[in-house]
């Protein structure tokens, strides 16, 4: 199956999402902020990224901006507590492949991961 990079500053959120993704048969690697996450993108070559927006060190918007600038083709699914439509629009404009509100429904998360991985 696929390797997914989960970038979120909340340990509890990482545990929950990691469990859902692992139950789907995927391998999950974790980063606690955007800065660490970008390093892991280079070193781990994940198939998909699950990204929070509001984090210390480097937020999700900056991660999306840097990934786009580096011409990175890894699909990014944003999973955030920010439910504003402007956040969704900004993420999609920055290249996100999908947008989920926290806490995500397992079926919705599974559907988006399956879609972006082409399974």
C-alpha cells in the first residue's frame, strides 16, 4: 500500500488520523510541524500528505506554498479545524488535492485518499 506523511502539531490528532489510515492498510509517518514535514518529504518520499493548517514553526499554507514552488507532485489533503470557506479556497488555489474538516469522517478520508492515490 501507500506511504502517507501526516503533518499536524496535535499528538492526539496524529494518533487518531494515523489509526484510521493504518486501518486502511497504508504506512503512516508523522511530523509535528511544517518545517519537519518538509524535511520528511525530501527524505521519505511519501505518496500522499495529510496536512494541518494551524501549526507552530511553519503553518500549512507555507508548506503548500513551498511544495508548489519546488514543483512537488505529491498530492496534499488538508485536514483542519478551520471550517471557513476562504481557507478551503486558499488551500485549493495553493495546490491542495482535497480539504477535510476535523475531525474527518472515516469514509470521507478513505474516499479522498483512494481518489488521490488512484486506487
